[in-house]
C-alpha cells in the first residue's frame, strides 16, 4: 500500500517566476531538471519538509485558465510553521498579501494568504502539547 504523499503539482505560468517566489518565502529547490522542449521538472519544498510541490508550467488554454483555481476558490494549501509571528512578519515584509488577520482557532493560529497566481493558503501553527500536557 502507498504510505506517503511524495508531491503534488501547482500550475504556474512560468517556472523561474514561481521558483523565485517560493525561494523568497523560505522554500528550497530540490530539483530543477531541463526536460527539453521548454519543459522542466522543478521540485520544491519548505526547508526540512517531506512533501514536495512540483511546479508545472501551464500549457494550453485549459491549464492556463486553471492557474490559481486548482482549489476552486477555497483555501487548499496549508503551510505549517513553528513560529507563526516570525513567519507572518517575514511574509508581510516581502509583500505577501494576507486576506485575513491572524486568528486563534481550536486547532492553532492561522491567517489566509494568496500567492501571486491566486492560490489561497493557510499559514498555520498547530496547537501542540508538550510533555507536561501544556498546550502551546
């Protein structure tokens, strides 16, 4: 049986533009291989993250129209942090658009942001319990 999600694809209009954006917010490039004919295999992930994103340059009208709409207008990507305030501040300082102010929910601290292509994300720091059962 399969036991992990290796990666998923996000449609983007341009590999280099997308790669530059994600590097700016703290992702790392795990692979950038030229496949010829203008295609590349570009895998990125948050530093230390397991699941990767494959940047897929949209080809054809149907894919171009789907850029930023893969989640059907809802938040569909969840970027976990262990230091919400620092990451929120950093992302704001480089011009990331947050649709909501940070808020505390039973599952953690969260704010909705939008990438340059219209994909809606949560920046989220989940509530955790330490060894003494204290919620942080």
